């Protein structure tokens, strides 16, 4: 499944990481390297909370923060029968 919001296309395969590894978020360095006008980096410290979000929300958050470069985010989940 893919979603498009505000000009951002993200591939959403279900969900994001959990302690049981039922979910996985893959993202490019474009997310933590997003830079605000003040020069502040989005940074790696925010990643644990970000990976709990859908791909669209992660990409939009980095873009709102100030990312002008490429952003790639993929979220995967193990499907339950």
C-alpha cells in the first residue's frame, strides 16, 4: 500500500518497530540530517520515537523540520493470519 500526502509519496506496508520485531522502519539519512533554518539537525536522537510512526508521518515531519534533500522511508509489518 502506498500513500501520498502533501506531495510526499510513501510506501506503507503496515506498521513500525516494536520490541518483538513485528515491525520495521527503514529510512534514508535524509530524515536525521534534516536541518532547521537555525542550523539544528533533526538528529538520530529522535529516531526511536519516529520509527513508531507511519512512513508518511516520518517523511512529513522531516520535511516540516527543514529537509530539502531526498527522504526515503519504508515501514514493514509481519501480517497476522
